[in-house]
C-alpha cells in the first residue's frame, strides 16, 4: 500500500458522497470487508460526512434542538473515526508482525494510521478549496486567494504522503517500529465523564 492509492480511495469516497451531497446518504463501500482499502474508504466517508455536519451546525439560523442533536451526532462520529483509525493501525501491526526491529530502531511521533487520518482530512480540504478557487459566483480576489491556499494544500499532500510512505518503508525494514495506543476517549464513557456518572447517582 502506498499513499497514492490511499489518496485515490479518498477521492473516490468524496466523489461518491457528493453524488447526493446528503449527510444521511447510505454508505456503499465498494471494497471487500477485511481489506485495508475497505477501511480507508470507510475512514474517509466518516470524515466527509462529518465535514458537512460541521458546516450545517455552524448555520447561525439553526434551531437549538437540531444543533444539539447534530453535536451529539458529531461526537458519535468522532468516536467512530477513532475506532476506524485504530482498526487501520491494527491492520498495519498484523502486516509488520514478522519484522524484527533493528537494535537502534526508533518509534515515530504518530502511528501510520493517525498520519493517514491527517491525509484523509487534507484531501477534503483540497477538494473543497478547489471548489472555492473555481467558484463562478465568487470575486476574482476570492478565487485567487483560494488558489494560493490550494497550492499550499497540494504541497502539504505531497510532503505528507511521501513521509507516510517513508515511515511504512522504515517499519518494514526494521528501522522504525510502531505501537498502537488506544485513544481512551473519556467524554463518551459513563464511568469516566463526571457529568455522566454524577447524573447516575
């Protein structure tokens, strides 16, 4: 797996979502279960839906009851996103299970899947910044400013994808090793969030 393929899967997911542009659209993952491609498509689909939920909740005219429902949906989406990132890291751990790290091997500041998480979000930024740079009803100044931002995002994508490819190559060669730390999010856990467990008393 190289990041060029991951980017193409993210682009496919974003394109599929925008066929309906509906946060309630049914997910139809085209990749077989238990494959990395399936997980990458799912990961980006979650990101894409959440991107648009975040747009909706920022509507200054939104009904407060609807906003609260959306906030809870976003919280749930964040947890789902975290779970899928950890599944992706577990996939990589299995792939590298037989690699013996070198004696001087080092660990990276983040795991492969959390770097891929950033790449998925970056692809969403690129797609939506491209749309703004091409927006026919926007001013020339707006389009030009978005074009400059788009250039930065594209450079960032090239750098990040190359860095992830290098990280994976280093792990495969034993120059680096990976660990998976569960995120242990506390706000959704009734035993860890004081607001939730005090309500139960």
